[in-house]
C-alpha cells in the first residue's frame, strides 16, 4: 500500500512524517541530520522505496 511522505526541511535536520496506508493520519517517522546533500537525498530515496511512497509534500517555513 502506498503512503504520503511529508518533509520539514531545515538547515540542520529534515523531519520525515509518513501517512498511514489509508491517508487518514500522519505520524513522525524519522529525523535526518543533514550532512551532504547527496547523503540526505539517498536516505530519503531509501525511505521512498521501503515505504512505497506515492506522493511527497515539502513544507516551506515562512516565519522562522
């Protein structure tokens, strides 16, 4: 079953949340400590494959 992934991208970490298979709720999944862009993207890609992500939503903080 597919899921939706939410990303909260910050300067030091990337927060990852995943929906349940029915797209009703989302729960925190992992916090990725940012190092190199390539390693960060590789980890996100691993989660996408493992959890069968069909849609990704990226937050854009406006007032931080």
